C-alpha cells in the first residue's frame, strides 16, 4: 500500500512538473493571428515581426509591424519593466497573449472633433506632452489630428466595420532574432 501511494505521488509530481514547464505556446504567423483573432485571443502564442517604434515617453510599449503591414502594440506582462530602445528596427520573437480592443466610430468621431493628437502605436491620446505642445505651437496639431481621424475612418470603410481594432500582445518574453543580435548579445534587454 505504501509503495502504491509513493508511486502514485511520484507520478503525479512528475506530471505536474511537466505540465508547469509546458507552456503550450503556439507559433503563429502575425498576419494569420490578426485575421483569426477570435481563435487566438488570450492564448499563449509566439509571433515574429519587426519593431518599428519604441515609445519615447516611458518605454512601456512598442509597435510591431507584420509582413502584411498590420500593427500590433507590444506591452510587457510585468508593468514595472520597460523596453530598451535597442529593440527599435529589429526583428523580434515575442511570446505572450494577444487581445483585441475596438475603437468605436463614436469614439473616433469624438477624438476628431476634439482634435486630439493620437499615439501612432495604439491610437490613444498621445502622452508625449512636449511633442503635443510643439505641434500645437507650430500650428500643425489640427491637421495631424484630422489626418489620424481620417486614417481611422478609412480603415473602418475598408473593413466594413464600425470600429478599428487595436491588437495588443502582452509579452512574457521578447527576444531579438538571432541574426540581428549585436556583439553584446542583446536579448531580453529590459530596463527597470
């Protein structure tokens, strides 16, 4: 009886250990992910893409461009960390979960009416107060706001939806693709 109980405990411990190590991360093409967001929302996935911008305000988000030209906002699952600028213009491999937020037509119209300058990563009001103030002082803020609002309206027309999707990858792991690492081996370069 004791041997059976010991063997059962050992087997269960091994199974639990294997399950906790197996994160079931599914590798998926970033464009396929966007086209099938309902299938992958909140699941552990791995995507690859090029970082085209790291937020200059606080480094808390990056903009990933897919091969098909779509964008995905990248944030870290640990909100105490921020991204290093070394990621900019690098191809990265990201593991985490994806979510979709919908900017409704009513909100887009309101942002346009109020002439809000938008973050080009996620179309939220820009937090870079100095940049916003410079654009207002130089007299180009209204035209930039109008251009952003028109871009979002055009996207709604193209998709036939009354909203624009904002895809956000909540990253657990970000690695610069092997052939793009520099001599200093810059993987997981996260600042505190």
